[in-house]
C-alpha cells in the first residue's frame, strides 16, 4: 500500500503539495526513527531520507520482503519523542 508523506511535517508548516509517495512500512519507519523537528531540518527531501543510514539499512531489508506481509513498527530508542516508563 502506498501512503503520502509530508516532506515538512504538517505541525511544522508542511503543505499538501509537498508530499511524496512511500510504501506504508517505509513511512512508518521514518516516523518511528525521526522526530518532526529532525524531519523538517535534515530530512526534508526524499533524497535525504534515502541517504540516511537508518533508512538505507531498512530499505535494503524491506526490498527483500514479501509485499503482502504486514510488519510491526517499533519506535527507535534514539527517537526524540521516546518516553521511558517509570518502574
């Protein structure tokens, strides 16, 4: 399934005309890996996203998977919005 990714996040002023198509697993991985500020400042083009080390490794892996398989996405430990649960 193809989704539309805002190259500049909506909450950071992204417009509908500045979207690009992404497969659902890649789109979910982008948002699980990067915060909106980082997406706006560093990864605001498809070329920059593809060049990111975290994405290159994922893209190599996802290309080998069955396109009909559903994948669970987990937020990266390095994600800015990651919350630790109190014990």
